[in-house]
C-alpha cells in the first residue's frame, strides 16, 4: 500500500478555498482515480508546534493506492484536468510525495 501526499505550504496571506476543495476538487480526483483510490483523507492546518505559530501546511491530502504504478496509471490520463483545477481553489504550488505505508 502506498500513500500519495499532496502538501500545500502555509504562508502569510495565502488563500485556499477549503469549501471548493472538499466539495468539488476532491470528488473530481476520487472520480478520476476510480478503483485505484483506496481512500482519501484531507487535513486542514490550524496551528504550528508552538503556541500561536501558524501551521506548516494550510492543507494536506493523503490518497491511498495499492502501488505507485496503480496510482500513476489512474492519474496520468486525467493529470491535466486535475492539476488544471488547482487555480480554482489556490495559487499555492503543491508538493507531492509518494510513500510506502508501513503501519
């Protein structure tokens, strides 16, 4: 099992439309990935590690899939549509990481 994590870094003045992200973008991603998607979790950053500190990330999404190949095979045909939707909810350039789930 692998996890594809998409990180949206927080910075002062950054805008992120969480309502659009949850109601429109994530259903789009889930529909396009189809059976390759084994689960999705969305985190909204609310604080950093010390009192009053901002979060490191304004949002993080975790998508579970069987393997990098399974994810990439499902994602590739829809990459332009999915990535093209990002300006509808933020101007942040996301960082993507694929990890092997160990526990």
